[in-house]
């Protein structure tokens, strides 16, 4: 690259609706709802409105892990939000998440409904609601857990909005942004690999919400399931991340959580909506097709 570019930024930026690539129809520079529509409500106190993307999976992993521990109050209704159809811009969704991003959580267990938006906030909220589950009680492990949780929240824009966009979704391939974000993603993988070389899980010996936050992004990346970029990024060199990834993937609650609000892949792996534990056996897309 010689640093030259045919593009010169204008003095004042203006919105070009046709210049957004694959997601141009749902990206816009303003907030707020585009249409009036209430969100559905199920019978459980916890109502999740989501899609099975890495950010959505974080929360369904947590809910399924809480249920596996015996927390009956963690039963939930998971409603599918089809972001490509703009359902996150309904008046009901914006009332729960003013940022119009999945996931969104509504807790109706108390006298006043509580809205929670941002996936990391949901993990902390659910941990505190259920007695500190999956957050170490003592220091320095608790601080380590929270540090890795916020590390993931800060790094996700580089992996998703940066690398993922330019490598997989942008309307044209441009060397500079792909190279820049690939370098940063590999640096992040090295950060993880060095940590996991000295620790079973990110916070220490025990599985925590830090792992639930990081695994849906970086675990699926090294398994070649995110952006189909495993070979490009040479992920096999991150042996400690691979070990950690496989260990978490074998957890029964993780297997269930990955299925919720999933709309791609094998039909048997797709549970578009989840309203009862039995839905995993009776309402996956392959069962509904019979």
C-alpha cells in the first residue's frame, strides 16, 4: 500500500443509505423507534428479546447455567428478534433497550419491571440476582473476573464491528482495514492464550461470567465458526484458547444456550424461541418440520 486513496472525506459528513454493505438497511445515524409494536410477554418473570449472535448467546448461556444450578427463578421466555427485518427498532424494543441492539432483558419478578440492556450488564445483573453465581466471591479472583468481562466488552468492536465487518460483510475488500483489524484480533487472541496458559479459566480455576462473555466470540472464532476466518487468522497456534474453547463447548448448558434464538445452521440446532426446558426436545426446527 502506498497510502494513497481515491476517497477524500467531505467537510461535512452526510448519510448515504446505499453505502453500508450487507447491513445497510438496518444501519442509520439516529436513534429511536421506526414503528409502533409492543413486545410479546410470556409466563416467566425473565423475558429475553434476542438473536443467537455472540452477544445474544452470552445471556442464554448464563440463564441455562443458572437453571442447571437449580435456580428455578431463572426460567425465561426467549423471543426471537430478527434484526435484518428491523424488529429491534419497534417502540416496544426501544423501550427496553434505547440502543436498539440485541439482547434486551426485562425482569418482571418485582413490583416494578426492570430493564437491562448491554450483554455484560445482563451477566452481572443475573449473577447478583442469583446470589453471586458465576462471579468469584473473593479477591483477587473477583477482580480478575470483572476485568476479563470488561476486556471483552471493550474488544468486541474490534472483532465484530471492525474485523468482521471489513473481512466478511463490507461491499468491497479493502486491504488496509482488513489488515489493521486482523492484527488487532490476533493480538487479542495472544492476550487470551497467554492468560489461559497459566489458568484453567479466565478468572482462575472456576468457570465464570468472564468465560461466558468471551467464549461466544473467541471460542467460535478459533473453532472456525465465526466469519469463516480460522485459516486466515491461523487460529490453530492458540493452543490454550483451543483447550479452553473445547472444555466450555462440552458443557450441557452451553450446548443448550447456543441453540436459543438461533436461525442458521442445522435445523436440529435451531430453537427460534424458548419458553420451557422441554422446547429443546420438541420445538427445534427439525422437529417442527415433521
